[in-house]
């Protein structure tokens, strides 16, 4: 199935509550898509990355950033870097996940690894992470950059834990929760607290948004 086929299929889908959330941030979502495209345009890995990016997605993490920003009375333009970095990071993990899991499809279209091979898919994921690091660095917030590096460490450790336990029948609930906290909730937590911080929240409030994002990521 081609990316254009997915667009047609989504257009025919009945709207729901999530569509209302996306509609409220349509301008920001359009800018995000342009930022994603610009991050890879003109590079050798553009076709690989765009196979995933052009297929869409819910954009949950950027939306969490904008909502967190709005909650503290900030301007969403101030947190554009957090939104873009969160989605670049998420896209990178999907490219890597599809290689690790031997996935054939992602977002209704062939996974990038099917069309371009595992090697280029891994490199495309690495490239997106490097772009995300650059975006975060351009916010000129050392606390945000350090928190992002820690988030990447958590993501990797979560992936390793999942790999070590994926064929075990005796995995405990505590181990499972730890895996999803590291692999999924960590990026939610960084996005929420990072957006709140750049929007003007103090340390105490930023920490509260970090806890909120982590809890939301666990539920997700």
C-alpha cells in the first residue's frame, strides 16, 4: 500500500474526539510536518525517513507539548523545538523497532526496512536522533538538553529490557511496567516537562509536568 492510499483511507474515516484535538492545533501540526520534512530533505536518507513520516501518525507527543505549554499560559511557538524533537525521536524509535521486530508494515504502508533494507533504516533512525539533538541544542536550554540525553538513555535501556524478556513466560508486572516506563513514558515525560519549562514554568511546576507526562505515557 502506498502513502497516498493511506491518506485516502484516513479521509474516509469518521471523525472522533482525537480529530477535535488535532483540529485545535492544526496550524502547529502543519508547521510540524514542514519541520519534519525539512529535517531530512536534501539528505541521502530522505526517502527512507519520509516513507515513515509521510504516512502520518497521531502526533501524540507534539500535541502533549503544545497542551502542556498552553496549560502554563505559554505561546506554542516557544515550544516548537520540543514538539519537533519529540516527533523526530519517536520516528527514529519506530524505524529502529521495525528492524528489531522484523516488522513488514508501519502505519498502513510497507515499513522502511522492507523497501530500503535494515541497514538504511537503522541509519535513518540514527540520523533523525542527531537532528533531534540539534533541535534541542538550539533551544539554548542546558537543563532541557541534559534531560533529553537522559531520555535517550532510558529509551535504549527500555528496548534492551524488552529484547531480554520478549520470549520469557515468567515476566512480572513490575518488569513490564519498567519496560514501558523506559521505552514509552520517558519521551512523554520529557516532552511535557520540556514544553512547560520553555513556556515559563518554574522547577517545581516543570517537575509536576514531568510526572504527568510519565503517567500519561504509562497509560498510553
